[in-house]
């Protein structure tokens, strides 16, 4: 007789963290990642007040972006929610979807999400619902939304954190002005306002004025756009060639950013370039929760994985050194908590921390929302209970497998609990999948062996 799979019980969930200091907030997690230029779904129009940048986004295909930002990312963040409402937004209905409804009348992407979350222990399983548009979300008298990033379509709904304050603490410009320890930074703000952007000559002149500050710098340095999505507006300039390539991309994107200034967002300084000293070394990713009173709760400290283009691709966690890392980064964590509390933000957040040659810990970036590495911390107890010491999470892992085929290939690891599916959505062809998967092992060598087995099935789209 086959034994039941090892249940996945998280150390803490977002519900535990949100209610750790009492309070009666009825919090709804409404998770949808914004896009900069492509509308993903009919019910999620592009924002004009809260603008974003992703000039090196690897695709402009709306369906692919929707599967990532409306399905995979919300599943990943919802995985750690606990027993609380999680709202996800439907993909646009296609005729073929009607033929693919399962026995519970769920569309394929909905079935994918329920299958991921059903692996969690029942007492920690989110209360998942799908809606076509924000106005379909059902609210109680005291309900408040916790979100990934501010979006215009969500503005009419009550938020846990003021959207403009949230937008500021997500901003690279906001971080540079925060008073937190950061590398030496120059902020190049536009001098134009909404009334001037209709004049094309003035706009073109302003683009060149902003770009001239890049040309005036000597490598190495970093260029950041203020609301870069997934690192797709961040450029590492180590050589003159890097600088030339960055300017080629940034000239049209800076013009687009200028043309998005309007009376609704001008006060939020949505158009700037951030030029920062390049600090050598590797950053660690701190995953924290800031309570309503400003107390900092440590979740994890992970090293990071990046793809060939420099985009974030996951994280690695050694559970044996987490207590030491918590103590090592306690001071910078408390500074982050104090700043976010001052800015009236509370909830999950991530920060990238580097240490300079003098031993000074500096904040390189902040993701003031659920961080991608948060599940690694929440799974610590689960993995340690089955003898696993190290784990790695792969984000946006494209596989040439369906979910059924994947489970057949890795049935032992999935059954034992050393492999956890955090997010899964099948692509349009029904044969490939966009996923987030966490792998664990007793040591790095065994983990690398498992990684190699998974990599055999990576799609060319990865």
C-alpha cells in the first residue's frame, strides 16, 4: 500500500504574520503583477498613474505575460499565504478553454493553481478565488487589500497600505532618498511637468539632458529606472561598450517615461534615472516581515540566482546557517523596519544587501512586497524534518513537461517532500509549463545532482 505524501506544513504563513500583533483587519491578498507596456487581460488595463519600466522584458506576448504575472507569481506568493483569502485574476477566455474545463468546471489555469495549493496542509491552505476584474472582488465591511504593486485598476478598492506610499517605498529613487545605507547615488530628475510633455522638441531635449549624466560617468556604475520590474530596467555598466548598449535602450525608454507624466502622478516623481556606484561582490536576499508596530520578523537570508541576462532566477538557502545570518544582518534589518514603519508600510518585504570593503552593510534594492525567496524561509521546518539541509528555488522555470509528466518523472521526490511545486501554469500549447519549483537535499552535491535531473527538461524558452 502506497503511503500518503508527506504533508507540507509551513513554519509561518502570511496569515500568522499579519495577525501576530492582534488587530481586526480583514485582509484580502489580491495578487497581480503589473506590466509596463502590454495589457495582459481585459480586466487589468495598463496603469497611467502608477507607471513602471521593463525595457528589456524578454517578451511582448500578452498571454505569456499574463501567465507569469497573473498566474505563476500570484501562486508563488499565495503559496505562503495561509488560511486567508487570496484573489487571482483570470486569463482572458478563449474558445478552446470551454473544451478543457475539468470535472469541477475549472478552466485550465484555475485547475493548475488549485493543484499547487492543495498540496499544503488543510489548515494552511489559502481560500482561493478567481475574478475577471477588480470590481468582482467580494469585500466585507472591514476588508483591505494587500497587493504586489500599486495599479490603477485597484485604486477604487480599500487598501491595507496607502498606494502612493507603497509606490514610493518600491521606487529606486525612494530608496536613494530613504536615509538607509546605500552605495553613492546620483538622482537625475526630470525638470518637466505635465504641461510641457506635449512639446516634442522640449521632450527630446530633456531626454538628452538626462542621458548626458550617464555619458559623463566613468565605468563601473549601475543605472536604475525608478520603477523597474524584475530587474528589467537595471543596467550594470562595467565597460564603455556596456554604457553604449545601455544608452541605446534607455533613450527611447526615457522618452516613454517622460511622456507618462500627467497631473495624477507628477507629485510622485515618476521620471528619473538613478546612477549608483557599482559595489563588487554578491548580494544576499533578506526576507522579512514588518509588523504594524514596526517590529521586524526574520524569515530567511538567501543567496541569489541570476540568468545570463542578469534577471533574477531564484535563490539558494542553507538552513544550517540561518540563525547566524539572522544575527549578522539584524542591524540592517532593524533599519529597514524603522524606515518602512515611518513610511506607514507593514507587511512582507525583501531587501538585497551587500557588504563593502570596509564591512559596511548597504541596501542595494528593496522589494516591498512578498519576496520571491520568501517560500524558502517558510519551508525551513518542512525540509529539516525530512533531513534536508539546503534548498534552491527556481523562478520562471520553463519545462517541456505537463504537470502529470513532471510528477511521473519526480514522483519519489514529490512524495517524500524534498521537491515542492510552488507555482505551475501550463502554456497555450498544453505541452510546456511555466513553473516555480523548490528542490532540497542533504548537501550541495546531492542538490546539484537533483538540479541536473530537472534541467534535462528545461524548455528553450527558459
